[in-house]
C-alpha cells in the first residue's frame, strides 16, 4: 500500500453534514462517493479513525483530508 498523505480540511462537504451520515455506532463506517469535475472524492466517517483510514487505504486512496473535531 502506498503511504497516505494527510491534509487538514476546515469543514466537511455539505452532503455529509447530516445526522443520517454521521450518526454511527462504534462498529460502523459510512462512506460516500462523489464526482467533482475530474476528481473522485470518497468521504468516510466512523468512531475509530484508524479503521476508516485502513478502509480508505485499501480502496487505493493516496490522500486523506482530516477534519479535526471535538
């Protein structure tokens, strides 16, 4: 697996700022895929960030945007 690059994002995309996307129990991961111009954006969220990152890495993503919250 290639190493992941990280970037800090100031806010999550509007389509994932809903309770339906973010309300998860400890074992769930939610993923949303969007096409923006010539870019494919995969948004994942979950309680355990390491598990979400591992899933995204297995999907072949090379860059992860991190929204620091809480």
